[in-house]
C-alpha cells in the first residue's frame, strides 16, 4: 500500500485529535515512551552555522567545551536529532560539532556529483 504525504498528515492529525499520537518529536524508530533529548539538535538556530563546501551550504551546530569532537549522523534517514541523548552526554566533556550531512536537515545537497575524494 502506498500513501501520499497529505494522507499521512491527515491520519496523524486524526490520531492526535483522538489522543492517540504523541505531541513530542520522535526520531526514526524511537520506541513509544522512550524520551529523547530536550534540545532540538539539527534545528537549533541559536547555535547553528553554515560552512560552504564546494557547491553546498552544510549546516552544523556546536555545543560544550573541551577537545573538539565531530559527530555525524548516518543512514539515508539519519539526522542529528536521533543522536540527541549521545550529544547531551558528550557535550559535558567535549566541544561537540554536530554536522547535518549533504541533503539532510538544513544542509543543501548541492548540484555537483558526489564523490568520496
């Protein structure tokens, strides 16, 4: 079965109005009732910045103090928000730089072919 975005949004609104859906943002595959971070990692514009890489602006956020540590999300559906509880702990000891990779979050995908070089 295939549904479009408007159908999915309509179903979510109905579930929320019936009290069956959580009002909190959840990350991909987060079990119901498991708390995530209270910080909107990946969308926290008060600490977010952009770096230009070739033809795309890459979004990143910086938290904490100490030795720098770069955190990258993984996967085709990954986001910095999914790493929230990890970032919460790391920022106590490190300067954590959280990067939204190309085409994810607030980062642009760019127009040039992607390469590992």
